[in-house]
């Protein structure tokens, strides 16, 4: 039987909020010329349910209904007259055709989900409940669109790529408020749960895509947009970065996962905390309405970016949100050349990360303590120079360094696109972030650090060390959601 996800506190808040407002439905007219008084649709009007609704008899969540009807068309006429204050008087006249007033199609929406209304009212619309295609809820944070120039010094005066999908501009995106759990193969953003972990990036993508249209694994474009927003607004979040506590304020902690400290301890001791149980400082805007655990707890897998033999490869704009093919051999991957063009992988003059010292041939998973990487257009120093064979053949030498210490080869200018996507430091002044990388083989990407990473953990963390088959108890994920202009994905 389907689990009831809506928690009691939210439903109580819904009842109180609804009672204070006198109850009833929320009506949103579709345009300025629609009368806001209660409308009784004619008998032949249609009602179209646009949100999948749970069918359990005990589930209190209801639905949004689209009501279609006809309304008379008017035109506004300037009279040329003015009142005593100098304002021009207008007249409203019906539009006539063949002796009859013209009627036009119109629509209004009946919102009958008290929990959703209460959450939006309590957070000023910053948080909402979005249902998947079988009617189960996730708590999501609305991120309004902004330009790169709004969040980056020297940023392009163009819309941030997180808000461009399939060439169309979005007015917002929705990011999971909490690290996700998985129920019946689907990802959900809910509070006070042990976040999903020990799964591959492809399993995370599948759990998000399975939820229906618009749902996807959070993309690197979306992560980078949030990182720049937080950096510009001086709200870089703290988090569970010291075994359940904040490395900077050790007296602050979240609620530890019992599973994390018991069953999985036989494999690796874990100090995950339950989603959203930290203080407001652990959210992206440092309020209770923000996105929690972007710093620490478990790493966030991100889609739409990878490294192949050190070459940076991306899915253009935020097209990864469409759940496009991101397999090893997908033809959708694009490298970035020195002019900022997205080109076929392996093209001349594309950005890559080269090692600062020669690699090793020994098959040891060892960090090259004296090594690092720098931005280049060639790779002459892969960290491992032996054969990639055996069950763990791609997990040999690697390197890591503070993200803000990454530099470019002499004479090479990092294109602004690399900085926008947080694949190259926007400034040497940023802190809280390490860059882990193997510049050989295919490497997926996770961001944000974990409970284990201490002072180095943060939103600039760039983890490009592992293959797509990698799993570990400190790597999880979160889903995101979007709707194209004029599209309703069932909400």
C-alpha cells in the first residue's frame, strides 16, 4: 500500500492557515481581463484534472483542477475626457460580431490542496509541494531565474544556463529542499530521513526520471547557479562536515542516522544526519525556507558533466534536465574549446586538466601528495600510466587540492563558461572546496562534500575521481524539477 508521506505538522499548519482564511478554494485568473468574482461555468464547460491524485482513501491531499469556460470579450476605449484629477476616462465596450457579442475561451484554476497552500503561505512561496506522476509529494524550493551578471563579477549579461532547457527560457526551477530518499524506485525530498546513498549516478538518474515529466537528477548547471548565488549573497551554507556536526561550530549538530552508525559501519563508519535536521545555517539562504545539506552530509551527484581523460565535457545549457542520453558513448557530450564553443570531444584546443607532475604506473589507489592539476589544452601527465585492467582497473592514482589553487597554463585564458559552471575557480578568494580528480578514464561528478570532509567541504567542492560504477555511503543525490513555458507537467 502506498505510504502516506505528508507529515502531521504540515497538515496541522494547513488546517490553521485554511481556517484563518475562511477556507475555500484558491482561484488564480489566467489573465488581467478575467473577472475575479466567483464564476459558475456553463453546463458545457470542461473540467480537466491536471494533477495526478493519490487514490488511497485516507490520503488527504487533493488536486488542482483546470476549469475551462467562455467569457465575453470587451475592448477598452479612450474617451478623450478627463476627471477632476487629470486622469483620462476610459470606456468598456463589448466586441460584437454579426450582431452578437464575441465569446472567448478562458480558464481558471481551483486549488484544493490545503497542505501545499499552507506551505507556500508559510514560506512566502519559496517552498512548495510537487507531486510525481503517481501522486506522491516532494518538498521543493523555487529558484527564480537570474542572469550570470547578477551573481558573478564580470559574468555574461545572459540568462544563467540553469534556466535554459531545449533552447527555451524558464522563469524558475525547483530544487529538492532535502537530500533525497528512494521509495519504490523513486526519489523523494522529505524531512528527517536518512538520505539515499551507496548507489551509482545512473541509479540516481533513474530514480529521478521515473517520477515523470520535468523530474531529473540535479544538474551541474543548477548546482553552479546556486553556488554563485550563495557566494554573491554571502550565504554559503555550513553543514554536517564533522561526523554529524558543523566543523566551524562544533556545538551545532543534526540528528544522526542510526543506520549510518550501525548496519553500514561494518563496511565503513558513517555519520550521516537525517535530512533537514540541522539549523538554518545549513541551508543555502540560511533560513528555514532554504535548500539543506548542500554542504556536507553526503556528496551530491550532479548530471550533465563529466571528465574523460582529463577533458571537460558537458551537456549544453540545462538540457540534462530532459534526461537525455548521458551514457559513456552518447553523442550528446560536448567539450569546451578556448573560445567557449561547445565542440565534439577530442577536438583541438579543448580544456583539460593536466597533472603537474608525472603519474605512476603502480596499480595503487594512492593520492599523489606532491601533485595537482592545472588547466591546459593537452594532457601530458596522466596520474596513472599503466593499463586500465581488472575489476578496479580505473581506480588507481589520483590527486586533490584546494579548488581555489587551480591555475591555467601560461598564456591560456580560462573562458568565462568554465567559471560559470564552477569547473574553474571564479576567484582565488573563494574557499571551502577541494578538487579531486583522476585525469584518465571517464569520471562522473559529485559536489558539496560529506560528513567526513571538515573545513575543506563546501559548495565549490568538485569530485571527479570516480567511474560511473562507483558507490559509497557518503555519496547521495537530490532531484530537481522544471516546466517549459506553456507546459504543465501535471501540477
